[in-house]
């Protein structure tokens, strides 16, 4: 599973972010309150960046290779939410002290922030955030999320074939302009390939999660 995708194990009324792909195996004997394996839905959380052409996708990736201060702050704010820790107040030019994270913070999320570094002591926080700001191209083996609508649809189909999952959740900025930029080209391609539903169940979130 790509480092830029997260697995979500969900049942009709709840959703939890896991640090590894959830198992569909039944609960161990004696776990009387465990979920029924058939009720589990495994979804990958994915933030695609849709480019109008392959050339534009390449330009977007190149532009991200040397992130400026604003880009680093955006990354710090996003990870601060996931980590329940304000990274924006920390010195970018010093290594991050893991002691800033509370005991309740997911070790998987902390590891996700660390990225390719074996420990935070190896590099200043600036370099850690820069690694998160840099984007990857879909199809080049980097686990990238930037591509054309057709390339993103290819990735969605690949994930459906290669991983035991029930679908994807697109995440990202919910501003209407951003949503239209991401979905206007992508939705028709996904529907044409038959991998995006064309209507929803009449119930709420639970029924819609259970209906596919």
C-alpha cells in the first residue's frame, strides 16, 4: 500500500484510522463484542491531484521539489491536526523531539510524519516537512498522487484488484473551487469505467457503506 494512502476500517456507524491494512479475519474466540467480519468495510483514504495533461502533472511535481516557507507551514498545519500536536510553533531548523507527542498519539501517524528518516534526530524538522510537501507522479513507482484523470482511474482500479478493499475515500480541501477542480474531470472517467456509483442508498452513512 502506498505511503500516501491510509486504510480505514469502518462499520456502519463508526470509522477509525488504522496504522495497517485491517484484517477481515473473524474475531478471536471470547471477543463477544467484536465486529462481525462481514460488516467491516476497508477503504483507502486518497487525496488525488488531477492534472489536465501529463505535462501539467510533471510540472506540478517539479514545482513541489523545493517547497517554500508557505508550503512547509501548510504541511505542518495538516500534520498538526492528525497528530493533535501543534507543529507550527516548533523550530524548523532543529530536530523534532518525539516527547512533544502525547501518549495517545498514534505511533503509526508519528512514523508517517518521519517518512524515510529512521529517527527525527537525523534531520531538522524543515527537512521532514519538505519530504511531505514533495509530490509524486502516479505510475513512477513513488506512490504518487498526481496524474491525469485517466491515470488516477487506473490507480483506483489497480488498488481494487491488488488489495482486499471495498473502495476509496477522496479527501482534501472541501472548498467548492478545489472540489470542482478535482472531481469535474475525474468523476466522468470513474463512472464510465463502472467504478463509481451513480446513485446513493436512501439511508444514511451506515446504509451507504453497507450497500457496496
